[in-house]
């Protein structure tokens, strides 16, 4: 499946897909909660309504190498694509803000300085995920693209890895 992209007004996106309670519950059950600068809890909450449009991107990749390796490999390309769209929208200071498909991967998780209370040394490269910002990516994937995200279950890897990211635009 090729990369798919949908653009819609932020207000519509927010009303349809924002579910902070569900996202926070999932985040609290993750080992990265409070351990990475890209993961909740956050002191400053993201306000999507200051933007006018959002461009949502989905990429589905065949799982050939195992879920973790396939995901990491796919993320490198996908993150570059999100940053490319962010730059095309004017960049972070020009009214565009990208969201990756998962937590930050600039540093290995065990090297993130957040647990020690030190600010991120790479704030220009740090991006949140839609989940961390309170959006339901499973619902986004299904309703905008007709794709059900396959999750690892009972030790069984999914056949496809699905990445969902976005760029919010002024």
C-alpha cells in the first residue's frame, strides 16, 4: 500500500479523533511514560485549535524483519517525510508542526535525559506523536483511510506495520 494522505480542518479532526482519556490511559501503561521528552505527562499541553488544517499521513509496511526492526526502519523514512511536509508548510516557526508515528527516536530511550530532569538537548528535532497529544490513531486510521491497525498480540507479530503521523498547519 502506498503512502496515503488526507487533509481536513483541525476543528473537525479534533472533534472526531481527540480522546485524551483513552490516549493517556494507554500512555500510562507504557514503559516510556514520563521517561521520554516525547511522552506524557507534559507541563505544556499542545493546543491543536491554534492551527487551521491538518495533513494526516498513513504508511503501511509489510513486516518482513520482525515488528521492532520493521517499525524502526520504516520510521526513519516516515519521520523524514513528516519533516519534509512540515518544512513545506512553513516549518515550526512558520506555522507548521509535525507529529511522528510514535515516541521520539532521536536518542535511544535509555539515553533520554528526562528522568534526570535535564531539558532535551535536541529540542529542534523533538516531535510528539498523535497519541501523546491525545489523538486516537486507531480511529484515525480506520475512519480516514479504511485501515485497521494490527497490534502485536499473544506474542504474534502483525503482518503489517502501520504508521500514522500528521502535520498541523496555520
